[in-house]
């Protein structure tokens, strides 16, 4: 069953509780108030990841006070929403956008669920960057918002800058920033840093940790940027 089937058709068996569960209830017709257990099942994590991206994406859309067509298109690109579920996703998005509560409760809940899976939280942040940059620039208010989410996720300033560089692509950018290493790093240390990033950001690894398969396109895009940055550095250094 796809993540959308689990959320809309089978969500009653995967209650996640908290503010994310309340949003889920707005679609599925049930409000779940059970607190997440210490041993969440993978389906619960998949649902939480999906609802968190919708909720945090909705709050991001409010950050600069303007929701552009490009941002809406990027939102749909991130989700790969099937046509028959567009209205349901829009319902969750609008519920989160209208809710007076800030983004922090959603971010804290998903951060707690993925406390042992920091790479998945990094992927969720990358999804938000993808939406924010859709209109060609990231507004100051949006950047402040993303930094706030990153702090709740426990993402360091250095890793935030690396993800920001990664999401900016390589056009005119610094490949060392994408890998997260200084330009004077040795070749062996560079290779080790690249291997670590590939291991942590490989889609198969992320899916095993709870990222839904429906987000694999964004994960593949991230991995491609990391590999392209590494290839560019290798070519500049003349190493194999």
C-alpha cells in the first residue's frame, strides 16, 4: 500500500498522536490522541514524515507572507501526489496553514520520532529547502524559518550550511561546501567524507529508516548533487 493509502485508507491502525495526528485526523476523519510509543513502527514513521512535510511546508508558505505558483508546483514535486489524493493533501496543507499554532510543535514531534535517524531529518529539511527555493530565491524570512526547524531537529550550523549548499546546486557554487569539507582537505579524508555522505543519504538507507518511498525522487536528486560535487573536485585535483 502506498503512503497515501495508509494515510487515507488505513491510518486508523497507525495512530501517531500529537499535532501531526490531529492534522491526520482532519483528513482521515479521526483525531488520534495516543502519544507515540518509544518503539514506533515504520508505517507510523512514514506517515509522520509525510504529514510533517505537509505541515511544515504549509507553515513555510506563510513565512514570507506570499505563496507563489512556483512554490505550489515544488510542493507537488516533492510529494509526487497521485491525482486522486490532491484534495486530501490540500486539506491537510490548508488546515496547517490556518492553524494559529506555530511550526514548532510539528517540528518537535517529528524530531522526537526520528531522534535516532538524523539523516531522515536532514532529508525532511531538504524537502523544505526544495519548496523554499522554487521561486528562484530563498527569502530572509524563509531562511530564518528553516534555521529554526533545523535547530529543533538538532542539525548543527555546519550541517545546515552543507544542506543549504547542496540544495543550491552547483551552478556557481562551491563543491567543497556541498561535501561539507574545507578546500585544503587531503585526498583520503575527502574520499572518506564523500563515502560517509553517500552512505547516510542513500535512498535505500533513508527508506529503511522510515522515509516513504514516495520521496525517493528528492533523495536521488540530493545524492546526484553530492556525487557531482565530488566528481568536480576530483577533476580539479586530477585524482581517480
